[in-house]
C-alpha cells in the first residue's frame, strides 16, 4: 500500500470514527496531492507525495510560530495537533549521524573546499538522504558548518 492509498484508507477510517480533526487534516493532505496531480497531469510517485507532506509540515511549523508570537495559544495548539497527524505519514527523519555522513560523502564527491560549492554539497547530501525526512534549513546549516571547518 503506497502513501496515497494509506491516506485514503485512513480518511475513510476517520469518517467512520467521526474524528473531525484527523478527517480535516487528511482531506487537506488529499486535496494538496490531488492539486499537484492535476497540475502535473499524472499520478504522483512516492517521493513527490512526501515532498507535499514536507511542505504541509513546514506550513504548520510557520503557523505555530506566528500564532505563538501573536499570543494565540489555542490556534497554535490546533496547528500542533495537525502537525503531529501530518508527520505520522512521513518516513522517519534522518539522524544527526546520518546527516553528517551524507554531508561528508557529498563534500568528497563534489570536491568542495569553500562556501561557493555549498549548493552542490546540499544537493548531493539531499540525494544521499533520499527516502528520509530532512529539514532543508537544518541540512544547509550543517553543510555550512562542515564547509567553514574546511575553509
């Protein structure tokens, strides 16, 4: 069962259980996937579906931050619950050791020796971590850290 099928079956389950929050989040996920499929005029593969979920996670995190700054704890709490539901569909995140190994490998592959090659290193590290959830900002910060030690 691929990710889109799992989301669909969980959506039906949430309807039966009358779990309003979960149902709402799953409908949002499903509509985001459908929108992208219509845009690309084909069904999405697993990695594209994961990318959509990562985008939704990023949006929730930004909303939580804004609601917390705006002194709206009830809205931040709702977004936090939604975030948990969305994250449950993502593959497990890369550990720090896995990230560091991928970055070291990427630096060796690209023969990077300065910050100018940061983009190439980040791209190579992301491809090495394919299939795992990786926060792009954290990855680029770690790449910057590794490259600054070289230069």
